C-alpha cells in the first residue's frame, strides 16, 4: 500500500485546476505547483487576471431595501396584467 500522493503531470494538474480553484484551498501549496515552474507561472498569471477582474467591477453591497423594491415592482406589474 502506497501512502504517497499521486504525482501529476502538467496536463493532469491543469485538468484538475478548475476543481482545485473551486475548493478555495491555497493551490500554491499543491505539490505539483511546488515542483513545476510552468504550472507555477500559469497559476501566477491566473491570479493576476483574477485580481485585475476584481478591480474592474468593485463589489458594492445592495441597498437594504432592494428585495422590498423588487417585490413592489413585481406586484405592480401583476396589477397591470389583470
């Protein structure tokens, strides 16, 4: 029985990358990233792109009464359809 994690080649790692990103785990700690300069550079590029995208569209909290406004608009539309 082998307790060592499976060694991934670049193709295998990159195929798993979307799932790894989705977990929210620190991908920089993945063994493949530590041993592969190509995939480490790819990950750095992806992180730079993600950061640039976050700066393009800053996140703003919606107003507290947003759902009330939506509900009111729906009810108003339903009244016009009768």
